[in-house]
C-alpha cells in the first residue's frame, strides 16, 4: 500500500534548510516537483552589450519574471544551456 508523501515545509533561511536536510527523512516527502538547479559560483568578469528589438527584450523579461529570476540571469542561462548541447 502506498503511503501519502508529505509536502515540503517552507524554509526561511539557508540555516533552516541545512538543518532540515540534515535531520529529515527525505524519502517521506514528495520531491517530484523539484528540478535541478545550477548555482552561480563563477565570478562574472566580462560584460556583453547587446542591442535587441524592444519587443524581444520585453518577451525575455516576461519569461524571466515567470521563472522568478532576473532577466539578465535568464539570458545567461539560455546561453549556457545552448552551449552545453553537443555541437551539430
């Protein structure tokens, strides 16, 4: 018989998250909605100035807002994702 999974609690700080992960039995929680995430550790030491049609920039900003991230990070994520694909 399948047991019902618990939903994840809302954690308000890194310390609370670390404490939860260290002490909780994560097999009891529904993690199906979680997606891998990439942490931005590398320093940003170069800049790119790019001219775009206003409509394209607006569309990028809307998509980034829907994902809950700044639009510049979204553009960087798109570049990284494309470059991670094997060359054709």
